[in-house]
């Protein structure tokens, strides 16, 4: 649904501009898309829709569009593609992800709606993150954290996940977005993270760390090592079995206080199954964690299903 909406919206925007702008604007011929190409399926849909709408007007045919469609019809589909997002600042975020929802035994190789929703909310509330240390649980492709790092000026940002392939793609996406990823010594002293830990230290941005984090094995001491002021997560409430592991991590956070203050925690979730979401809330109640609903973003910047029920909970530790 979100892909079809994005195709229609981009095609609609193209019709409102002149031929030169159409060639340069929000189309698959944009330099950003040429450098980081969307999926073959998306490009076929986009160009077919744009040509259909163009032909319905009295405008002169654009040979460039037909040539581009011919090229993409002959293109071989790949298991990977890129998705690009333009931030309100005008900066672009590009992420590489898998075209299949489930691949390599994980759903973490695609960007999910709640991650886009949380990124939108963060862009409207930058002071939550400015000059603070952020830990993200279940970072996936990294879209949310990359957007926060580019616009909200955190002091440090730790992306975390557990699946090996997800960590590899996550590190690659950080590189794609202008960060110079280098190997880092095991400064936190945990053997489990040594193989998948890297730090980005740019003079204009935050210190960025990518770490492997197993929710079933992480200790209070290890969580305290992040010195996080804020903890975020998106689309991590979808499996009752994983919920218990997530809540076990959240339960450890009050002991990871900094200056006597526990970190702020924001969890964004798409409520696909009411029973699963209720199970998460009951699990929080069982360990004494209260929460409050946070109003969602006022403006929509990213393409996702606007009819989906997406919530953000602020946990009260």
C-alpha cells in the first residue's frame, strides 16, 4: 500500500511541473535515485503511471520517459534495492534493504512503518535528542537513527541489533549516509559485541556506534555502559515470544541510571494484532512499568500506510 501511494504521489507531483522539472524532480531519473536505485518493480510502476498520466494531457510526448521504461523493463530484478527519503531540511537519507519482507530468517532487512513514524516524531521534537546519548533497540535498516543523527544533533547514537545480516546491512547504510565507519576496540569489554561494533566520529555529527545486542543475554552492567539518556525502538512489538525478551531488557533500565535519572524510553508500534499489543502492555504492567501515550507527528514526510494504527508509548521507569 505505501509503495503504491508513493508512486501515485510522486507521479502527481511530476505533472504539476514543466518537462525539465519532471526530468530532474521526484522521479526515478533523479540523481539520488540514479545513485541509489529503487526496486525494479517500483521503477516499472512509477514510469508506467507517469506515462499514463502524461498521455492523458495534451503535452508533447517525452521520449526520455519511454526510453527509461524500456530500460527498466529489460532490467533484471535484484534481491536488494534502495529507498531514499528527503528530510524537511532538504537532506536525503538512503537505505539499502531487501525486497522480500522476510529474508535470511529475519524481518529486520526492510524498513517498517513505525520506524518512519518515529522518525517523523523525532524531527518535530529534536530537543528530546539534542546533545544526548541515544540507544536504539532493534535498529534494523537504520532509517530512524540515521534521520535523528542527521537532524537532531545527538551527542552519541548507538544502533543495536542481534542478527548478523542485519548488522552488516545496518553498517553499510551508515556508510551510505556520509559516515566513515571504522573498526573499534572492544571498549565496553563485552565479548559478545566484539565482532559487530564500529564507531563513527565526525567533527560535524554525533559519535555513532553499531553494536550487537542479545536481549536474552544483556546485563544491567552492559546496558549501563551505553550511558544512554534516551532509548528508542520501533516495530519491535510483533511477536509474543520476543515481547518477553524486550520487557526483560526494559525492566533492567531503571538500574542503569545516569546522575540518578533513568533514561527516557519511547517505543513506536504498529498495532497489527490487538492481542499482541495488549500482551505487551500487560507484560509491562506485570513488571511495574507504567506508560503514557505520546501524540504522533503533526506532519507527514514519509510514505507509509496512513490508515495503519501506529502509537508511541513513553515508558515511565
